[in-house]
């Protein structure tokens, strides 16, 4: 992540002085020079990380969230890593502050928590720094214009910075606006709604696509696919399908919480 300019530092300091932030968990005012944006250091330490893992598509407990044998044959996502439990009140407050209160700097705290959770797990997954990239789940351009930011990309940038991994923010594009997954309560309807959502992006900066749709940006890579939440795993799976078709070696879903 690029360092903030002096002007940005001063602007941030002035805003924090005039409009001090309070911790989303304990509601204490945060110090102006706090390294965290919306959680105090004490509450960051008390975040309870997930210690058990299960398949992204069923309730089977698996090793490091690997897709179970029963689900593996008809799904593209190789595993799902979930950082915290969405039922925890602080988790819900953090996510809603980012998505619905537009407190974009919350993404820094989320990214820090996710990176802290992931680092001890790296020896147990197929991780090689030279062939691992980070890809966020994209928003449709219409929704991106309305919201002004993609929360998954903000989180991904923080994780990429902390893990010193390349970020391919434009690797995927969302083809349809459709109904947001969060607005659909039925599991089967969520799965249907996610079908055909994504395609490999062909931006001017991208290298030319090869035969069979393989892109040099993802071919042979292990992809950490980032989103804030996962419920049925259908959105991550659709994105994984596109990335696998483009030659990705493995796709690991990595989310803050599971709804």
C-alpha cells in the first residue's frame, strides 16, 4: 500500500482532532495517533478468531476449510478460510460500519485482523510467495458508482500490504447488477443468483489473453479470493470457476466472517 502523503496525514489528524472516533466495541474515544481506525488496541486483542473450519458448501468439518469430498466434484472453490464469527456483536458492527455507514477506514482494521489470523495458517495451506496473488470480489460498476468504493478491494489492499503479496484488483469483473446476495434470504435463490456473475477482466493494463481463456495474471497462481462475508459460498465459487478456467492453480476463499 502506498504511504500517505504529508497532506493526507495532516488532514487525517485534523479530522480525528475535530471529530474524534470512538471504538465500535467499547465506545471509548480513540487516541489521535491510534494505529487502528475504529477498534481500540485492547478490543483488537480480544477479537476471537475462528478455531474450527468447515466446508464452504455444507456443515462438514474439514482441515483448514478445504472443500469436502462430497462437495468437491461440483464446486471450483478449493477451501474457505473464515476469520471471525458473524454472530459476535463486534463483528456485525464492524461490517455494517464499513458497508452501510461508509466508514471506509474500517477496512484497515478488518484487513489487519484477517492478516493476523492468516499468517499462522500459511504453513498449512498451499502458500508460496512467488506464486500467490490476492484478488477481491468485484462490485458491478453501477453499485460501485453508488457506494463509491468496493469494500472487498479495500480489505484486500490492506491484506496485500501486510503480507507483501501482489494485488490483482482488476482481475475479475462483475457482469450483471442483479439483486445483492445480502437481500436474498433463501439459500437456493442465492446460488441461482450468483450464476454467471463474473468474467475475467480484459483491462488495458492486462496482458493479452491466451488460448482457452488463460491469463498470465492468474495462470499457475494460488489465488486468495477476498470478500467481507460469505453465506452459501456461491459468490466465491462462481468467481473461483472463472479463475480456474483462466488457469489458476488453486482458489482459496478468504473472508472476514461467515453469515
